[in-house]
């Protein structure tokens, strides 16, 4: 991400979320997360830079994943910007799939999933730094994410990464879930068009 981590001032928060002090540790953040932020390297970071095009792609993939999950015996939930814990951080992937096992283990009434989702998707935005998004994918994979989708809207590429596979897909190809959603596929052009 191109922007440096910044502390969010309490006055920037909605009235119902204002607190006398901001969380100073990961444990404090997990107990009292700040809306629309994530915890990265000891800082509360607000995600900025989402464009309408970014939101369009995020919504398309969300609906496709959701439709697939609801039509399959997999169960689970598809989520947007839902906080999940990686190694020492809390991330909010653009979209994520939570398995029935995670829902059963943690329930639906938690503020932050205390581990990573099995499938996450991140869309490269104008404020992201190229190398940082790949480092984030590595962070996800080292935190037990099974499959990461990185989407590059301007160049019209999708990068799918698992523990043992890396796929670069162009606009003419079909993106297929490699591990988590067996049988799910979408034309790259349909998603990015």
C-alpha cells in the first residue's frame, strides 16, 4: 500500500464508535476493533483508494462466489471486508469465503475472525504498491489461507496463488478456484469487463 500507516483519531470515528483511547495492542484491537480499519505492524490503518471500478469488480465476484456457494453442498458464507487475523495483523480482504467449520467454531457474532479465511480476494487499487500486494498474498498464505486471488483491473490480470501453485490469467482465460471452491470458474473478461 502506498500510504503510510496512520493512527486514526477518535474524532474521525462515528459517534457510536468513539472511544476514549484507541487500541494500542493487537489484543486490544481484537477486543475493540475500529470500524473500516485493519491492524498492521502495530498501527490502525484505514484502507483508502477504492474506486467505482474496484467496487464493481468486488461486487461481481461477491455475487458469483455467493451464487456458487448457495447452489453447492459446501455451505459457508461469502463476506466483504470482513476482518480476519493473520500472523500478528488483522486484515480486511475485499472478499472472503468462510467455511461452515469456521462458522461453527467461531459463530457469526464475532467482530474479527481469530484466524484467516480459507479463500480471500484483493483488488489492486490506485493507492496500492505492486510489491506490497504480493507480500500481503504471502502473509495470507503463511496464515493458513488456502487460496488467494489478486485482481489487477487496469492491466486485466488475475493472479491466483495457493501453497503450491501460481497462476497468471489474462482477459481471454477462465479463472478457476484451485482449492477452496471446487468447480467454481469465471471468465476473466466477464469479471473485469
